[in-house]
C-alpha cells in the first residue's frame, strides 16, 4: 500500500512504496527519471542502431561523452562509459549511469533501491534501520528518510521528499520544475535528462544541458 500523502494527512508508522513498472513512478504517475530507451547494447550501437561507420541516426557521430544505442546518443551503452561520472552501472533500460542495479553493487548492509537505483540501508523491520531513519519499507527492503513533503518544508536540501524516500530534494516530478524537467535520479530540476528532452537530440550527461548537433 502506498502511503505518500504529501500533505497534512498523517501516515501510520508502517510505510511502503508501491514499486512501479518500468517508466512509472509511485501512484501510477509516468516516471520522469528518464524515458526508457531501446534494448541494451553492451557494444555501444545495437543492430541497426547506427547508419554506418561514425554515424548515429541523425548525427554524424555522438559526442565523446555520449554513446550510440539504436540510433540515439545516450550517456552510456556499457558500464565502462560511467567511470568518469563516478557511477558504477549502466541502466540497461534508460541507458543512464546509476549507482547500482542489484544489492551486490552496494556495501554490506545496504540494498539497491528499485525506484532511483541508489544504495539505501537494507531492512526487514524498523529495528534494522539507523536511529535517525523514518522507517523501513518492507516491500522494497530499504530504510526511508521521509514520506511526506511537509517533512522537507524547512530542509536546505529541497522542499519535497524524493521519489524513493531517500531524503529531501528539489523535485519529484516535472510539476516541481517550471520550464525544466525533474531528474528523479538526482532529485533536481534540469534542462535535460537524455535525448528525449532536447530538440537537438543531444543531452550532456555532465551538465544536463542540451547541446547542439554536430
């Protein structure tokens, strides 16, 4: 049962996020974490992804910090593409660099959350969580720090609770970002998350800013 009131209605102590299907955020909202891409291609360009040597769809070539997958330039096509961003895994659906995909990617005592691919304290019950944690989401098996926006009203980290309850952030959906997009993976408003958000079809993963076509 999802207990995300984000208002004045108090939740009971037991709290669990619904785990959405790919591309969906809790409550059935379309996820803004980045549109799902084409099937994963560890080699960079999938079959039919590039039109020829040095080409990627409408681009003569992807910039050095982007990689061709099914005719579009993404932040990653293989895990080695994520090293410079300080992240260890390439999400095979979004072609975005993330902190983890499974619990094996996290330190002992942590689990990989399925909503934002972050390592959070693992738990089965509230007693498994740090004293300052808000509670344990038994469905996801991780501790959460917040479940209502009112808990973040005075936070310097941002006024809303992150999609995965990992803490206070600047945004949870595009509605929180006038004239921009909400990157749910990092909880902040950005110009772009991937090529879908740019007329040029190129989004710089280091700055989250659209760049010009070559």
